[in-house]
């Protein structure tokens, strides 16, 4: 991450995830960064995902997997968020799927509310709505 990004967020720890047979780092950051952000936020900047510390630890790797899939494997595809979500959900054990689906519904609802309020012209809103629709139907 560039120096500007480092000054805007408080990095609490660096974690490693295996993605496409390579070890990749991601950053766990302080939720209270002094900027508006959706509840349970995750973002991707300069090739490194960063995720808020409010996200339960067991849910971080699947969400980071989603971001890496969306921004590195599917950057120019239609429905890239939904496709990434489907790949993400394949990583969740069946016995934890119901709780995880509920959590992800909440994250997408928060993301959409945030975007509608702070970035109403975002081209990502339809993508997020599409993913939320899938989550509500499953």
C-alpha cells in the first residue's frame, strides 16, 4: 500500500491466505478509521485486501478470497461480485453455511446502504444488489 493509504488506516495485523496456490497477505485494520465506511468493510487497494477487525476471524479468509477473486480473476466480467460470492460460498463448510449466509446478507445490506448514501453514482451498486438478491433467496 502507498504511504497515503497507510496514514488513513490503522493496520492491526498482517495475515496470510493461500489463493491460487500462492501465499498472499491481507491487512486487518481498525474499524474506527475516522472515515465513513460500511459495517463489516473489506476493500482491495494496490493488490492488497484489507478487512476491518470487526469481522469475525472465521469469516475473514472467505471474504478476502472473494475480494481476490473479484479484483484479480474477474476484473472485467459481468456479475463479477456474484461470481466471486459463489466461489466464496464454496469454501464454507455446510454446517456453518446458514450463519455465514446471514452474516453476508448483513454485510451486503450495509454496503448498499453506504454506497447509496456516500457514492450514489457507484457502478458497483447493481453488482452488490445482485449478490444480496442471491443471498436472500438462499
